[in-house]
């Protein structure tokens, strides 16, 4: 992952509501959540939720799947892995005693 892409993801996650939305979607797994469910679970007005979902999508952290006339949102696990890999790629100079299985070598 490039520095610019990682910065975009971190920028999206620097807002508390977006971080809460992403956490809900991670907990939901592959079932995802509809905007109505997310709005109710997090007490975020629908228009505000829509704005935050768009920001998370643009950062590559969330994806929307159309189901007829509705959309189900899910965490984009590839995007999340990219952010995690970016953070831990050079973890502790490869010392597995400190970083365990999280050491990632490109």
C-alpha cells in the first residue's frame, strides 16, 4: 500500500462516527448491514450515515453490495488488510518475539 492510500484510510478513520460504522461492519462479517440497521444501531441520522459510508468507501475500507433496490454495506477486508500490512510491514525489524505473527514481508 502506498503512503497516500494509507493516509486516506487513516483520514477516514480519524472521525469517531466512521470508526464506529467500520467496527459495526467488521462485527457483522460477510452479512453486512443495511443503512437502516446501521442508523438504528449507531443512532446516526440517515443523511449523516450516508456521508460517512461514502467517505469509508472512497478510502477503500467499506463496500456496498446492491440487492435489488437496497444496498448492504460490508467491511472491505482487503482494504483493511492493506492498512494493517502497511502499519506492520517493518514491525520491530522483523523480531517475531515483539510482533509475533504480524510481521509481514513484501
